[in-house]
């Protein structure tokens, strides 16, 4: 009986090993038949000026995509929005709440909301005609700069524009089209910084008052070892929730661009 059981177990083990070996052989054969794609990048002789122009345009587009984060900061409302949101978080006294990911995401969507008319104008006058081969690449670039430059000039203080015009020592521009983007961008950025800091100061005032009241109260009670921030934080959060603070901040940011 024992020998029969051993024979049965040995035969079962041999069957399992044979099946495993057969599966491995089939898998290796399938892998051997798999075609691996061959990717080659090379330089060849252009057949005409149009091919060279297309290659240069592709290179310029890739360059613009690599600079997209910087362009998002320099040419849109993102700078003002993210600074105001950061001031709001600092005024609340909670440096980690909301987290940076939430703040940046909110700033991005508010940027897309405030820049929607400009983006729609760029799409209508520049992108769609270029995709349909109705205008050239240079003309599309010029058309895209018109609504963007108009938006930036509305948000830029005249004295900031005059500062960089005088520093550039360029001829005084008579129209918006004559103003170079290299002059307008730094003027727009410092104007955005001043506006953002002004809004941030207004947001800080009520929370600063709460901190002062809590500090004076703790000192009068003799609790000098108790951190005032620990006590004032719940009151600041309560005030912010009662007045619907995020609604007010988002509304103020959106209205500041009109």
C-alpha cells in the first residue's frame, strides 16, 4: 500500500513538472516571437524650405512647452492668486492647512476662470486659423499677443510701464502694439506683486486683531507660558468659517481683474 501511494505521488509530481515545463517553453516561444519596435532618431537632408520651416516650428513649440510653468506665472493672473491664497493661509496661522497641492490647484482653476475670455480670444483669432492653415505661424503669434497684451496692460500701473520703458532706453511707444513684451512683462509682474500684497494686508487685519485680543487676555490672566497662537487659532478658524472666507477670497480675486 505504501509503495502504491509513493508511486501515485511520484506520477502526480511528474505530471505537474511536465505541465510547468510545457508552459515555460510556450511562454519563451511567445516572447521570442514578440516584435520589439525599433526607434531611430537621425538627421537627414531636407527636401525643401517648407520642411526646414516645419522642423523649426516644432522645435519652437517644444521650447514653449518646456517654459510653460514660467509663462503661466509671468503672463497670467496666477501670481496674484497664489500670493493672496498663501497670505490667507498664513493669516489663519495654519502653515500646512490647506496643503500646497490644494492651494496650487485652486490657484490654477481660478487662473483658468479669470483668463477664460483671453484664452477664448486667442483660440478664435490665433489657434483655430493656424490649425486650419489660414494664417502663418508668425501671424498666429502676433494675433495671440494682442488679447494677452491688452489683459496685462489693464492690470499694470502706468508708472510701472513708464519705469521699464525708461530703463530700456527704447523709443516711447504710442500704442499698445508698439510696447514690447520684454518691457511689459516685468512691469506687469511688479504690479501684480503690489496688488497681491495689498489684498493680503487687508486679509491679515481681522486675524491680527484676534491675535492681539487673545494675547492681552492671556497676559491679564497671568498665563504667560501658554502660547497665544494655540488659543487664537480656533477663534480665527471660527471667524473665517462664519463669514464664508473662501467665498469672499475667491470673489475678491475674481472681481479684482475686472
